[in-house]
C-alpha cells in the first residue's frame, strides 16, 4: 500500500510539473499575440493552468514530506 501511495504522488508531481512548465510557456507566448481578446483569454487560461498545477506540485511535495517522515524516519 505504501508503494501505491509513493507512485501516485510521483505521478501527480510529474504531471503537475509538466503542466506548470506548459502553463508558463503559454503565458509567455500570450504576450506575443496581436489580438487583445485572444491575449486576455490565453492570459487568464494560462494563469489558471499555472495555479492548478502549482497546487498539484505543492500537494505532492507535502505528501512526500509526510510519507518520508513516517516511513523512512521512524520515531
């Protein structure tokens, strides 16, 4: 059961990191758009992607810390 938790948290962290990088690149590319309506839509969409993926990265980091504290460093 512990292995399943580690694998799930690794998968969440890797996918969240991928979407974080993709959202940041989308945010940077939004500044090159000429149409203001497209800029606003892509800007807010990329910020939403970054927000959700940063939450996933933080979730995985805190889960790793808790699992490491419970399993690898018994008190």
